[in-house]
């Protein structure tokens, strides 16, 4: 077990043996490549001096791999979201105070800053009373698109400020909603909504206030103009997804494009059977590539493809027709002839290349890739690569080579040692489906000393275990001697559409039996002790942990985080009610799936000790789910504990709470799996 006074202890074998060391590890996120390809920048989060928060800073990486990484920025609020202007200036967002303000301006909001290419001090270039939530820059012209929230009916920043002040002075916090949803993830929607603004160029130093042109003056609640925007390289067009009503309380995305000169907006793709979003521009500003996701029904899960869209005519071409995977994050190559994209495949998140009229070609072997950057001269690709034996690290890739396994560029986030080994495990379900898993074995696990097993179930449910996660890190458990099984059961993506269909609308069927198939295969290994086991998961993984508890007593302990328990109650309270109801139907008129799949109906069958974990700011799986589960366990006398976070959302995001999360989980497992006395974490 660990504590937060570990600074004066002897060095641990790995950072995962001591939680104070684990939460202090640098965490990389985001990537930006300069126009000339000579500079690569990422954001690195590290533990603040008071150990209560993580602070982000920008670091420069050498694209050639010859030089060490170096830190570029430093401030208490931190810096993130790097991108480059055509002149090589590094743009980023930060809530740092304006040094030229001359007085206390209150609580600063995220604003846009610029760090000159030649070095020097960063300067504030764009700000807004309620902050800036998104920025894109035209690669050739340098025009800017900015996403910022404003109150409906206000024509400019002055009117918006006046409306805010009037509400504050009157003591009004109420929000009137006229359409669903009313909140998202961990925050209320309204009274402001996102608008998209256009600026012809980055304001020069010393220039007066720039002219903001609102490209979405009619944006209104609940969704506003959204944040999915992309400006063409020549600055003439802005492509974005626009949400439109889809019957009842449902919405879907269509693709629109706005002429930045006239402000006129027209629809590019409006498909009643799909969401279309995530547009990326061709180098010549004549085409976009976007992601089409079919609207789900009770019979069919979503399916993904890439659409190539001609901006002038609106003509579309399906780039990945017949490709039985879910493409995402498309980017044109330097010549505008091919498109790179990412997709889950067989427990990896791989990089692909596709040319119109040909089948996609996979370029990478192992690992999970993100934040793809394309060199403008076509010489290289850059991305962050992670896996279960590596956190995200920057890599350089050949634009056309296949079966690549690149080495990381020098960076501050590489981890040198792990408390065990990683292997891949495959099993066959009763219906013949192949079930792929990752298995972490702790150091010393052998036939003579088999390790207790923890089944860790992923969330989603439409995702798969394939990449590093700071929130769900199996190595912390491995450092305490546990083997950790990470299976990809039915509903997991990256194994084909039929594999998803196996569990669609039947969460308690194939997903459950696939998990048990994977566990059966793991406990057959001589290094694994099948007599000492536990199951755990979060979100949909928490639902499955609850379902497991109602279906079997083979596990010694179950940990369920942010979990679904009463499906009928969940569907009406979650911030994404419309999505789940499409899969399960209306509980009043179509109760069959709820009755068959809701764990609460089988609460009397639970005998396994359970640790329930939930955050009060969780609007994706509202706190009522955790409270109802906890009450149902308590009144039935099931040995159980409830770890409650009043100020965390669906995830646990602060260092102190992350430490006690792991401490409590480890103490609970130690009591029920290892047979030790319960040891309450010191700060609880």
C-alpha cells in the first residue's frame, strides 16, 4: 500500500509500486507540427508543487530524434492545445493572467496566446469573458476560427457582458430549457451556448482589438454551434457539424460549410440515417473527408465509414465501403491524394492509409495511435503511440511503409520499467467467436507461485482494451502481485460488425459469457491462481461487474465504479438518454430488454462482497445509480462499501482522489482476495 508521504522513502522498484510515484509520472497529450516540419510540440502534465492538481506545460520535441526534449512554457494555470500559425508562431490556450492588464481581472478564463517562432515571451492575442473553448488556424492564410460561448440574443461581446452582469446583479442562476439535453458530462448546459467566430488574421502585437465575425449568429440552446470546426487552408471555408432535431429528444449531426467572406452557410451532407462530423480539409481547400456514423436502432449498432466530399458540388464518395472496421480521425496526405485514418483492429488502434477506389492498407503493427500529424512536404508522419506497456509517446512514421513498429522520439514521458510482463491471450466462445484479451502477469508469477487474478472489464461499451489509460492502469495492481486480465468481449470494437451485433441490446448475454470464457482461459495458465479472483470495471464495465455479481459467485470480490444498476432509471437521467433509448427502446412501451438486462432485478442473487464507487458530478451515469445499488446491497446484508466522491465526475481526475481510489481498491481486494485484515486508507 502507498501513501502521500513517500518523498522520504527508499526508491521503489518501479513507479507503480508506490502511488505517490505513480501520480507524479509525466503525462503527454496532444501534438502539433510546425509548417516547415522542424518543430514538434506536445503538452506534458506533471504534478503541481502542492500535489493537489496536475499542471500542463508545452514541450518541444526533436522530429529527427537527435536532441532531447525541452520545456517551452511554465505557469500555474498551465498551457495546452498547441497549434502552429503559418509563420511558425506557436499558439496555445491558457488561463494565465494577462501581464499587461495592470490590475486584477478576477478569475482568468482560457485565452489564446502566441509564442514567437524565434523565441521570447508569449503574448495574449485573443480573449473572451467566458473563455475560448476551441481554435483552428488556416494553414496557408493564417485566418483563425474561434469557438467561444455567448448568451443567446446578444449581438457582440459588449452585449454579452452586459447580459452576464445583469444576471449576476439580479442574483439569477436559473436556466430555462426548451429542448433536451440540459447537461453534459459534469456541467450544466446554458445559459450560454457555443458560437463560431472568424478572424482574418492573428492580431499583430500592439494592434487594437481585432474584429470578431460571428459565423453562427443564430446558434441557440441547447447545443449551440458545437466545437467540431475546421477552417480550410486558404481560409475561405469553415466546415463544421451542426446538430439538428431527429425526432423526440434526439439529435443528429449534419455537415455544413460556411463561406467566411459572405457568412453564408450551406449544407454539405445531410443524411437522415447517419451522423456526419469530424471534417478534415484537403491541402487545396476543395474537398473534405468526414466520418459517417449510421444512426443506431434496436436491431443494428452503429457502423462507420469515411466520406470524401467535394465542397463545390457536394458530391460524396465512400472511401471505406466494405471495410469492416470503424475509421476515425481522417487526415489527407501532403499531396491530397490519399487519406490516413485510425481504427480499432484486433486489440490495437492502428493507422491506415486509403486511396479512392482501393482497399485501406494498415501501416502499423502494434500499439494505439492518436494525434496524427502529416508533414507538409510528405516526408513523414508523427503521432502519439501507446500500448499497455507504454504510455503515450511521440513517434515518427514512414507515410507509406506497412507493419511499422516505431521507436519513441526523446520525450519526458517514457517509462523505463514495469512490474511484470504483458502477453496476449485468445479463447473461443461457445458460439465459435474468438475472444481476444491482454494479460498482465506480475513479476515472480509462476507455476510454483501463481498470482491471484483480477478481471478488469472495459467501459464504452463500444470500445476495446487497446491503449494506455492513466485512470485504469493494470500495473498498479501488478505491483501488488495481481495478474490482470483485460478482455474484449462482444460489443468491443475492432473485431468486425458481427462481433458488435452479438451483444447489441443483450448486454447480459454474449458480453457476459465472453468474459467468463476469457477468465476460464486465463486460469488454465500455470502462472494464474484460479482460486483467488476478483472482477472490476467502470461505466459499462461497472454494469458488467454488477451483472457478474448477479450471475456467479466464482469471484471473491467485485469492484464497480460509475456503474449502471437500474437501466430504466438510468435511461431517463443520463445526459445521453436519446442514445441509449435507441438501443433498448422506450421502457414504458418496450420493457423486455430492460427486464432481461437490468442487474437490479437479480439483486437477491448477490453474495459476493462489493465495493461501490461513484462521483456526484457524474452526469453520464448519475449518482442515483450508485446510491440505489449501495442501498440494495446494504438492505440484503451483502458485505459492501461505498467510496463516494462529492466533486468528481465519471472519472476521478485529481491526484489526491486518484490515490485514495487505488488505495481503497487495493485494500478491498487484499481483504477479500488475499485474506488480509481490512485496512482503511489513512485519509478516509
